């Protein structure tokens, strides 16, 4: 036998190559046709049914998938229920996103808008839904998630949730790169009153540089939702602020806040290596506290909280309070693992307290 002439391809190789090209083209056409069908009404219904089957064990139901899956996707409603019934409803959800970013292992959402939402009540403790089975390990998330803009202009809180009704509005954005960076901003305000309630969060964590910038504020004016949540008198307000920045091994921050006239606190937050300490002062109105606490804590004093890694792999905890009616010390450890173990030891020296008449 003679070898084929240089530069010529044998007929067998030509047939194999042609078959391979044809198979690739056929696969591409099949995928293209499936994607086109998936963005049709029938495809939307098929996809929605599959999503609802996978989410049923979590108590989540989706309704009305529409728009374009590849540009501007709409969802008529998302409903969350527990064993007692409906809890949360989000309506008219629009997601403007970039599907091609998935090729770079990134979920990129330019705008996430929820027209309306409602919290009917607080959810019950976690329990399996009747007629459902626990879900598996869940759907893996892409390595990076970007939400450039989030808007929820109308969110109603039922009186059954916290005792008072409220209408809120929320905006924010998010960049999440696991093990690399978390950048998040959130602003929630009342839209049915004179700025009665506000919650803000600004966080930037960079794993490579091991730095954290954090600022969060919570304010609830008299008669607002947050005042009801904290249980202060109707004419009183609440406020909490936490802020700090720096490397995680030497981070510095501050904490301050008050809950009406019953409690006021200010503290410094510091880290040193793998240990964190919070040192500050607590001011209390003993007559406003439940009788046992009022007798024990009195009008407050100095406190220090600490946590850090122990040499044996456990987490060491400590708390000390030197108050006007006694000194208290709590020490303990947490042993992580499949069966975590918590060990605590409490010691106290309590001064004789005068009788209190609670307001």
C-alpha cells in the first residue's frame, strides 16, 4: 500500500470531519430551537412548573412568568407561606439582566424592581411544610452576583406582624464574589409618614486586602414601626448606629443607641488578630425594666464583651459587667463541629437592692 500523497486527506477522514461538523451544527440548531421555544408562552409555563416543584418544599410559589427570559423577565407574583398560611407576597417583579454574563460565570442584573410587596405576619419557626419533603443541597450560585439597582417602592406591613401598620420603600445594590468581595447598600424608609422609620446599611468587605468598611443606622420615631418592635412607650423613639473601618486584624468601630428612656448604650469595637472586644457603658432606667432585671441591673454601668479563637480550636467567650448593683462575669467556650457544644460559667456579686416600683 502507498501512503496518501502529501497535502491530501483520505476519504474516511473527510467523512468523519463532515459528520462531526454536521453533529455540532445539529446540536447548535437544537439548542437554539429549544431556547427560542423556552421563551414562548409554552416554554414559560413549562419552566414555571419546574421551578415551583423545586421550591414547594421551601413554601415558595411563583406565578405568571412573562416578558423575555433573555432581556427583561417578568414575574407576576412570588408568595411565601409557612404551615400557618401566607406570610410574604411580592408582585410585579421585573428583572433586567444580561444572560451572556453567565458565560463568564457571573449573574449580572442591571435592574431588579418589585412594584408591590406585603408582609402579612411574622413567619412561624422553621418546620417542614405539610405534604412536602425537604429540598436537597439547592441550586449552586454563580461565582459572582451583581445587582446594580434594586427598587421596592411600595411594601406594606400588616398590623399582625408587629402591632402597627406601615408602608415602606426600599432601594439598594449588591456585588457578591464569594471569598473575594461583598459590596452592599440598602436603604429602607417609611413612605406613609414623616420619615418615622429608617434602616440603612453600607458594607464593603475585601477578602484580598482583609478590610471591612461598615456603616449601619436604625432610627424609629415615636409611633413608628421600629418603636413598636422594640417595645418602647408610644411617645418615645429608638436609634442604633454602628460604624467602623480598617483591616480585620486591627479593626476599629463604634456602637451607640437607645431604646426610649429605658436603655442607652455606647461602645468601642476593636479587633486584635482573631479576637474581638466590645467595651462600653450601659445606662438603664431600672423602674422601666421587668422587676427581676431592674433589681439586678439597676441604673447600669460598664461592660466588656469578648470572643476569640482558643488554641484547641474552640471559640472562647467572655462577658463582664460592673453595674451599680453588682458585678457579673460570664465565661465559656463553643466547640464547633457536627455536634456543637456550648459550655458556660456564670459568677455574680449582687449588692442589696432597694425595692422598685415599675412604671
